[in-house]
């Protein structure tokens, strides 16, 4: 049995403002944390993987995968966490390859660290949604 889920739409401008803003802040942190070994413009570009890519993964889950699964909360949550885990591994790989292609040194994380790390990032992002009374993974609506 599947449920009728709310439609998740957002203006492109709002999406880009948020995801690029996140990449700017996270890229600054990355560049500072590496003491400039990863130059700021490259760090910002690298951080688009989890920020913009994370948005795309959320849309994939909300618009395509979720509607094809059972409405059971445990099934939905397991699929969401699994999707985030796989996305984290792919994003970490894309981040390292992008940095190396542009001449910045970055090392690969163990696959499980990348997957769990992205789950952590998404849980924090959904906590922010929950605090703002918006649908999130915590209430089973977002």
C-alpha cells in the first residue's frame, strides 16, 4: 500500500540560493581547515557535491523512490537512510576527483565514513527543518 505524499516544489532561485550558500560556507570551512591546501574557489566547487547533490538526492527520494515503496514508516526510513548512505559514498568520490582534477590534494575517505557522514549531514539538515516546523524525516512527512 502506498500513501499520498505531499508534493515538494521550490522555486529554482531559492534552491540555488540555499545550495550555493551552503557550498560557500562549507567551502570556506574546508579551505581554512586544510590551511589553504585546498584553495577557496576549488573548495566551494567541491562542496557543491553534497549541497546541490544532496538536494537532487532528496528530490529523487521524495518524487520517485518514496512513492514506489510501502507507506510503512520503517520501510520509508530504511530506504531514506540507504539512499543517503549511497549518495554520501558517491559524493565523497566526486569531491575528491573534482579537487584532484583541479590540482588540489584531497584523500579518499573510507566508504563507510563517507556514507555515515552524509547521513549525519542530512539528519542535521532535517533537524533544522523540524525546528522551523517544516516537514522532515523526523515526522515522516519530509
